[in-house]
């Protein structure tokens, strides 16, 4: 058995425009702050260690009212501009057709992952879709990956598994879970010092199949 676990934002799909719109909605509505750029928001999200409430809303903690407004706004916003990266759908369908098991481990809330992947007509390709709200510790913790591997009854002696992502947190979570990782450069992070780096979805197929 072969298993491929995918990150979502910046790996399967481009969500930066909608995330930026919703963050800026909260900034304006609750804090009277000027809008942030997509580039700033993507860089902040990809930081290994960061305080997003400080970076986005200039508050030391993520206030419940900010979280609630963001989530209610993003629930509608998240499918307005999102799209799959070129070659991703073909890659996913080729993996499934080749009897490879595929799942998603994202630090985004599960409700948004399900909504976006359904909107993009690929949700049903995945066996499991786990967001940060379903675990005690998000990536770089291996908890999400371990949950998925346990679902498949993964046996490291007889099975093979990879984590595919665009962030150092994806690579670290894979290392902690004891599986290989593949870093993609077509999404939010154009470069990495990871051991395996790919520039196109077809390269994932070349490695896995």
C-alpha cells in the first residue's frame, strides 16, 4: 500500500485572495486598520513560528470576536476565488486510478477544507480530510499524519507514505511521523532546503508511482 498525504492551501489550491479579503474585513470592521497585501499574509502564514493575531490584527491574542467574524465571513468568501493549481486535479485522479490512498492534512479548519474541496469537485477523491480543529496539535506536530496513517493501518515495513506540502511545517510533521516528504514550489513557498523538491504535480507522480 502507498499513501500520499497532502497539505491543502498552497499545495492543492490557491486560497490567498479569499484569505486576504476575510482578514482585511476583520481588520477594518473591528480594528480600523488598513488592508494587508496578499504577499504579506502568505508570508505570515508560512512562518514556522508566528503570532498571527499580532501580525493580522495587532493584538497579542486571537480575540473570540475576531475569530467569529473571520470564520463567518470566510465561510462564504472561501469559494469565491479559490482554484486548483495547474496539473493538481490530473495528479490526484492519476493517483487514485493507480490505487494510491490519498488524504488531506491541513492547518485550516476542517469545515473550510471540505467546502473548498467540494466546490473544486475533488473532495470525494480523498479518504480522510483532517483540519486543525480535529486534533490537539496542528502541524508541525505529527498528530494529523499519525491519525491518517492509523486509519490506513500503516505498517512502515510493508507500506510507503509521503507528506506533500509547501511549508516547512509539512516537512517537519512528516519527519516526526517517520514518513518521507515532498516539498512543492508551485504554491505559497517558491523555494526550500528540503531533501525532495518538485516544481510540477507530474513530478509527484514520478516519485510515488
